[in-house]
């Protein structure tokens, strides 16, 4: 009965998260087969997938509430995070331009120095007779 509720919630949230999941799978696929990424990083995700598929596990899957499955999924997510995080930034930017554009800092608008305005300011209280 609980699974029916979970399925309906997943279907409601899929338009929100499905594009992000597809982009992440694409990025992981490209980084795994790119020779510019160190070999140890490229082996993380396939090793985590093998660990996920093979029934040997640190935490048995027979425990209640799927604790063993949660452990396997968390390990896979950690491997994906480590691959993306520790891969060379220029390689990640080659395959995922959407990640590079979202990392612009708020102090530099779009990274364009011609759009920065230098100025001074002072705080005027209402009692000073302002502007």
C-alpha cells in the first residue's frame, strides 16, 4: 500500500528531477570514458555499480526498511559525486556547460568586469532630512 503512494509521489516529482538525473547520467557516462580524467576516478562509478549488482554487501539486504539497499544507493551516489567533483574542471565544463554557467559568483555579474560599477554610499537616517 505504501508503494502506491511512493509511486504517485515519484510521478509528480519526475518533471522536476528527471532532467537533472538525465544530465547527470550523461555527464557521468562522458567522464567515465574520457582519457583526461584520472583512471582511479573513472573506475569509481563502475566499481560502485558492480557493488550494487553483486549480492555481497557490508550491510545485509535482509534487514527491515531496506537498510542494505539504502547503503548501496548511497555508495553509488557518493561515487558519482566524487567523479564529478574531482574530475578536472575544464573536462567537466566541456561536457556540462550548464554547470559552469551556474557557478558565477554574485560579486561579479556574469564574470564580465565591464558590468561592475564602483561607487560609494552612505546610510541616511530618516531624522537627518535626507535627499
